[in-house]
C-alpha cells in the first residue's frame, strides 16, 4: 500500500501531459480540416478537448501503461481523425495543412509548458514539484510527439506532408505504403532494436533519427522561453 501512492503520482505525471498532448493534436487535425472544407471530424465530435473522444482503449491506455510499467517506454496512438479528401477545397495542398496542424500544436504546447514553469516557484512545495514535473514531461512529450509524427511514413503526419509535396512519381508509391505503415513502424521501433540487441548491438533507428532533433528543439524552447 505504501508503494501505491508514489506509483499513482508517477503515472499521473506521465498521463496528464500525454492526454493533453494527444487530445490537442487530434483536435487540431479536425479543426483545420473543418476550416478547409471537410466537416467530417467535426460532425463526429472529434473537434473537442474532451480526451475521451480521442482515446483508443488499446493504443492510448493498455499498451502505453504496460510498456511504461515494464520498461519505462511510452508508445501508443489515439483514434485517427477522419478526413474526407473530397471535401477539401484543394485536397493535395489542404491535406498538408491538416497533417501539419497536429505537430504544430504540440510545438505550441511545449512552448506554453515551458512558460508555465516560471509559475512553479510560487506554488506550495508539493504542488510546485508535481506541477514542475508535469510541465517538464509535457515539454519532452510534445516535442517527441511532434518529431515522431513528422517522420515521412504514412500514416504519420510527415508521410501525408511528403505525399502532398512530392511529385506524383514519388508521392504515389509512398502513399501506397500507408496500409503497411503501422507494421513498418512497429518493426522499426521494437523488432529491429530487439534483433540488434540479441546480436550484441545497440541499434534503434527511430530513436537515432528523432533524438537529436528533439534535443535541438528542446534547446530552442528553453532559450525562447527564458528557462536557460
């Protein structure tokens, strides 16, 4: 029982920033889609800050909780926001903006979280510690979420941006990868590092790509918000 309170506290420090980041990310996709002509997500109640409208029971709750408690890793997904390309004013161009909306909001949340850190010293000691840890996790989680989602592989946002910007000769085969995208991602995140580890090598291609970018963005956020 004595170990339960610290565990609940630890989970809350991870869960609250994650839910806020995911909720704003998905709502941003739906909001921009509506502004550009597609009300599908809005009509389905997905343009909302209610996290329960975006939670996937397995991808947002069960898998992240198991991974976090067993290995300290945090990986998962939310329900994808439906977008009907036929309703967009300019489908190819507008889909780029819809895709960019999610990572863009996460960058903004990281900046807001960093700014709110200036408030923590004025709170009571316990509240200050909990608030500070939430904000610290929020900065990192939002930046990782933004960078990870910008990997140029459908169904990630970066894949959709690439499909919208590349010439047809490259965009079409890339778009065709979407049906296999999640399998490819799981292989890159879990299978390849596992096999490499069994062979005596530490090799995680996704971490190697997103880590330096995330660290660079973190340094920028810290400097811009006066935390440096």
